[in-house]
C-alpha cells in the first residue's frame, strides 16, 4: 500500500501543537529561554503571562511577542520571585486576573559565580530562592488555578526548567551556578572564568560553536 503523503495525513496537522484557549504562565519570560517559550506558546494560540523583575523589559517583551503575529496574546506582570512574598503576590495577581492556569513554566533563574571561600551567603540565598524555592512556592500558590484547568484527559502542566549544573558537580573548590548560552553570552567569559575557569566550563555551558 502506498504511504499517505504527509500533506494528506489529516486535517488537524496545523493544530498539532495548538494550545489555543489555554492560559500559560512563564516566569522569566522577558528574555532568553523564557521569552522563546512564551513566544512559542503565544504563537500556538495560548494566552500567556510573563513575569520578571524589570517591568519595562517585561512589558517590552510582551509587546514584541504580540507584534510578531502570534495567534494568542502575551501579557506582562512584574514580579520578583526571589522571596516567598513575591511568589504570593504573583499568585494573587493571577487569581485576580485569570480563572485557571493550564501551563506553568517555572523558568526564571539566576546565577552567582565565585570561589567557594568567597561565596557570599546572600548570593547563595538569592540563587536558591529564585531557582529552587520559587518554583515550589508558585506552584503551590496557584494550585487552585491549576486544578481548575486540569481535566482527566488533559491535566494542567507544571514545567520546571533546570540545568545540567544541578546534575554534574562542579570542580572542587569552585561554585558555578548556571551560565547563559549563545553568542550573547560571549561577554560573560570574564565572570565565567573567574568562577570556574578553563575551556571545560565554556564549552559545557554554551552549546554551539562560539568564535574565539
Ligand atoms: N542559558 C543556559 O545555558 C541554560 C542552561 C541550563 C539551564 N538554564 C535554565 O534556563 C532558565 C532561563 O535561563 P536563561 O539563560 O534564559 O536566563 P536569562 O537570560 O538570564 O533570563 C532570566 C529570566 O529570569 C528573570 N528573573 C531573574 N531573576 C528573577 C526573579 N528574582 N524574579 C523574577 N524573574 C527573574 C529575568 O528577568 P529580570 O532580570 O528582569 O528579573 C529573565 O527574564 C534558567 O532557569 C536556567 O537555569 C539555562
């Protein structure tokens, strides 16, 4: 039997990745990976809320997404998720403005690199607060909204963005908590070398070829 050409495989192909009518929250959606996720979800029809600290950049990111011809829509709301209070405020805002949340992407993340002996407690607290505690607090904080969205055949989703640096232990005597990737991060070489040093870190944390 002749295989069915891909173009005739079904009327729903165009909607394969549709999230039309769903509400998605992307923390740290103002730039980087979060902005890419937010744009993708809005492109495929979702009502997306992005949250990050710098209000102007957050709003500009939402406007850029909306101006790019997406099927859905993006809204910005400023939030500092490094503290439980910040997470509670965002949860309260979401409860006030949205009936339910289908997709929560805990993407906001921060980093702090320093030799172990010089690593400040404030830096450790900031990184843990944003990267580890906030995803828990925010998920629990909007549980009623997630439960309202969830159905037996289509549960609400919580997507936590992590880093391989959480799996692979850094070299002894150094702490390096996440680096950015890509060309834009080229300028990060100085703090990266200060923190970890050597080609190993640069190659591991920045997939893709970077010019010397
Ligand atoms: N890029 C990589 O190579 C890589 C690798 C592995 C994992 N990841 C993970 O991917 C996620 C995103 O990384 P990225 O490289 O795209 O980061 P990024 O470009 O630095 O963007 C971080 C985003 O989080 C927001 N943010 C930071 N602190 C926040 C806070 N306290 N409250 C609310 N929002 C905050 C930032 O906006 P404001 O500064 O305005 O708050 C920004 O929107 C992180 O969780 C990271 O661990 C990245």
